[in-house]
C-alpha cells in the first residue's frame, strides 16, 4: 500500500468513528478529563494523594471552591469515588473508580513524555 492510500484509509476510519460515536473520541475524552485541574487531580489521586488537604497542597493555585467543583464533576462522571468517614473532624478520601483506574496507563505515558521531552530539556 502506498503512503497516500494508508493516509486515506486512516482518514476514512476516523470519519467512520466520528459518525459511529457522534464525535471525535479524543474530544469526548478531553471533555471529561480536560481542563487545568482535572488531569492533575486524577494524576495525584492515582499516586495515592487522596485527601482534600493533600490535593490542595499539591496544587496551591487551585482554590478550594474550584477543587470541590472539579472533584464533584469527576465523581459525577464516574472517575472518582468519594468516601466520607463518620468522625470528627470529618475525613474524606478520594480514590479512582474502575473507570478512573483505566486512565492510569495514560497518566503514566503523559508523565514519561513530560520527563523525556520537557523536564530533561531544562
């Protein structure tokens, strides 16, 4: 197969996926995990930073209100589970759901890419 035939086949496959799923799969994924804070929140929870205060310390530029909003959206989207412990002071822990766990390889690849292409170049 020539290069133009391969590219044409890839394009046709992309168009077929967009028609089948009603949109671009990458765009759909970014709607759920995209933005300034969600990827960081998901990454930190995936490496066992699972308390609100811990997350807040890891992301000092994220306000408490924004952190709460982002965590709630991730919970509604089924990526994060919120567990409240009945104690004083209240204790809340966040963990990845099974659906959220499926993102772990993605964050591993993003981390590796960042180390190889950005952090090593400084």
